[in-house]
């Protein structure tokens, strides 16, 4: 997106352009091929969903052609991770590339070890404690697989009169690859009926794909994982290494 005279304008391509992505299915193919894809335009030319889609289709509300709606469509497939992964802004990481991504962003740390070494704050721990299995629990514990963002906020103590900065803390956890968005769903009232706008449903990548898979690259150097990620993006987009590193 760019601002001209105070007005936001979406970038994009003509619907008849051979490179144009027309559906969530086509977008999934791109993400699985490239491995990483920010939602909005950035310093790497063409490296975003925005740059591959028709500008006028955004926020039209039709899930068949609205890239904004595709976030939820793809997140719930379990084939990609969606979250604020790119400088605090949204985007996708394919399942295949997530272990390298996690190794790089986590610097080889599980969250508990990261916290113990003083590399994560107590607000981040409050949120992770809502999901993270206590000693002896299994990673597939059904009561902790996913939660509406408002549920997480309340259970982690960020509700009315509680801690501040919930959204920013969630962004930090997503940037570090510990938290991801599994879906967007309307909330449910006491009668079990849907109401209001669809909200993010958070989960841990480990609940999506298993602990062993997500941490499968921990034996590698995080720097090596970073080099692989940069090289992968460079295979598909024309940009120097410094620019790619800035984005990813």
C-alpha cells in the first residue's frame, strides 16, 4: 500500500496479467512454492499478496476473490502458518519452511528456555502460559489447541484493569514464531450463536504440526537457517540480500 495526498492506495496487477493470483487455491500454490509471503507490499518488489492480486478485489467481502478473506481460508487449511511474521506485519510461511523459520526467529530456544535466559518478557509468558502444556501434559491437549483472541486476553490477565499491551505482546510472539493464527471466526454468545465480526483464533505452531516437526531444525545454526530463507526468497524475487534480510 502507498499513501498519496493522505489517501491509501493498494498496489496490484491487472486481472488479465499472467502473474495474477485469482483464488485462495492459487495463492496456496505460490506460498508453498516460495515458502514465505508477506500480505502487503514491501521493499522487495513483487514479494507480497498485494503485488500478486487485483487491487479492487480487496475488502469486497467475497471469499472467492477477496485476498483479505483468503487469510482465513488458508489459515484453517493447516498447510501454512499465518501471523504477523514480517516486521510486525502479516504474512504466510509454508509448513515446509516453518522449521527453518522457527529456528531462525527463536534462535534455537523453546519459549520456556528463552524466558529463563531473560530473552522474553513476563507479558509474553502470561500469554504463553495460557497455551503451553504444564509438566506431563501432551502437546495435543484438546483444551489448549486454540482460543479466540479475546479469550487469550482475558485468561492471560490483559482484561479490564489488567495488564496493558496485549496486541503488541501477541505481535512479539508471532514475530518470534511462538504464536500463530489458526482461523478467523465470529465469537459465540451464551447460547452458542455466532455474533459480531470474525476475530483471530490463536494457537501454537506445535499444535498445528507437532513439536518434533516445528523444532526439527534446532540442531542447525540459526544463522544458517537465515541464509537458507534469504536464498529461497532470492530464487523467486529480484532483490539484494540486504533488502531481503530487512523484510524477512
